[in-house]
């Protein structure tokens, strides 16, 4: 007779513990992921996943936080205001090299011989036709960034010595574009779709990153977030993968999202091609190692970073 209350109490405690455990699990699943993005073409799957309800479909609460510059986005990530962000290969490695424990979880886009992300252009009316002909004239860039890397590689591939490459700092892409088009600078490194706009208005293409492996865009999370929310991270990537498929299967259905979020100029809204996106994959090992080597040569980072430290391939759908 005395054992029945004990059994009842044990069952009650077990039930309460189950409820608490379930509630904690549900609370963890309901975490709102604050994810930093830029108004970039390569971020289109993220905008589509949000607009078309794909994050919700996969059970993820995501708030995309739009930034105008990479620097602003990275500051927010470092400060803890974001759990993750859209990025190129360069900035996450700078953050890792300076003690920030962030991890690349997927490559979303890269350049092939038929598509570019960045290009270096001479101002409208310029007689300059090659990097050699720049003859030391400065190219407007954002230093220690992917456009800096692209600019250097394009110069070197054209036979220009690294020691003779001249640049001028301009982190704001819109200002860089305006300075080029008004002839205030001789040349500038720009992303698409501004490259297409600039060429249509008379700027001269000197070279682009078609085929350069280092031009990749990636998704990153903090290691702490992944550790505490591994399943949520998987669902996030599954939603992005579904957005990739939606874009590739019916590109015209997302043109309105591209026009709004990428801020296409009026002249390109109806005709600029919606890019195709590859399956989510790990970043290329050789490309990542090339970026790390370049950053070490520049003395931007000093510590050794192994691929396995910087990349988590286990979350991909």
C-alpha cells in the first residue's frame, strides 16, 4: 500500500520532466535566426526562401537583416546581433583569423566561364583597354576584400607586377560606381549588376572574374549557434536549397523578388537574366586555401587555419 504513492509520484515527476524537456526542445526550435544579407544577386535564394514561405515550410523562423555594406554586416555578426550571414570567401576567413569562431556551412554561388560576379572597368571615354595600359593609375576597390583579390589577380594575369598595382579605397559600392561613371576615377572594381549597367553607359570592361575560383559566395553561422541548433541549421539550408530549385525551374516567377531586393536599375528590371544557382555544396578547398594564402601574404591574418576548422560540411541537405 505504501508503494502506490511512490509509483504515482515517480510517474508524475517523469511526466513533468518530459513536458519540460519537450518545452525546451520546442523553444530551441522556435529560435528566430537573425541572418545578415546584402542586396546582392547571389543572395537571391535567401530572399526567395523568405518571400515564398520556404523557411516557414521547413520549420525555421528567419529574419533577414539587410545591410548596405559588408563592413556593417560583419560588425553585427561579431557583436552577436546575428547568428549567421551571407558572405564571400574572404571576410569569414578574416574574422576567423582574428579569433572569431564562425563556420562556413555552404557555398551558394561561384563563377564559371559563362558567368561573373565582379569586374574591373575603365571610366566612360577612357582609351585604356588593358590592365597594362592603366600604367599605375589607381583602381577604386575595397581593400582586403574579394574585389581587392580579384583586381590583383586580373592585373597579374595580364602581366602586371603586384608591386606596380595602384588602388584607391572606396568601400561604398554605390559611391564607387558614381565616381567611375562621372570620370572622377580612372577605373573601379564593381559587382554585377552594376557591371552591366556601367558597360551599357560607356564604361570599358578590362577584365572579370569568370572562372576565378576565389569568387564564391557562402553562408556562415557562428560555431556556438550550430552547436546549440544543429537541426535548425539543417532546416535553414534545406529551405535555401528548395529556393535554388524554385529559381532554376521557374526563373521568371522570382523576377519581382530580384528586382526589389537586388535594387536593379529601371533599365534592367525586365531584361536582366535571373541567375541559375548550383546545389549547395562545401566551398572549394583549393579556392579557400588560395584566399588564406593571400590574406597571410597581406598580413591580414597571422594564424594557420585548416579547411576543417573553417568549414562544416555535415549540415548540407
